[in-house]
């Protein structure tokens, strides 16, 4: 049976990303949120914010969490990524201008794998 709803990605964090999340938590506290950028200011970087600094829209979808931090993506962006499995990593470099990883010497990076949905 086909589902008319468009497929959206799944998400997970690498051990390096979990370490960077812990570093950010130490500085900013536990109330964090991720949003997968649509490419406006910081390319397609996953952005980390304090929950109070980011307003979710009606079209933002919760994909999962990264070490307890909710991870959202805009529905249109999620549908474009389709059946991808997003892997959030942390690498050396400068974080996004507004993201809490900025200034840490590392930045979050989205990698993707195409995952197949089970056939019904």
C-alpha cells in the first residue's frame, strides 16, 4: 500500500557531533534545538540554537534528536532530501554565523546517505 505522504529524512549524530553538543551544553545549558538550514545565510549547515532564540514554524518537522536535542527541518527541505538519512558530524572550522558552534573551532556538517524504504 502506497502512502501519499512524502518521505522525509531520518537523522543521527556522529560521536564527534555528540562531543560538540556536550561542549555547547556546558556553555549554554540544556535547552538547545537544531534546525537544518535551507541555504539562506549559512549554506545547508545544521544550526544549533538556544530554544528561546529560535521560533519554529508551522512547516518545521521534527526528524528526531541528537543526544537529546530536537532536530527540525522545514517540510519543503525535508521533502527535497526525501529518503535520505542525515548524519550530523562535527569537523574543524568555523560554525554558522548564528549557530552556537561558531567560535568553538568546530562546526556541524550534514552528510547524507540515501536509504531505501521497505517495499510493501
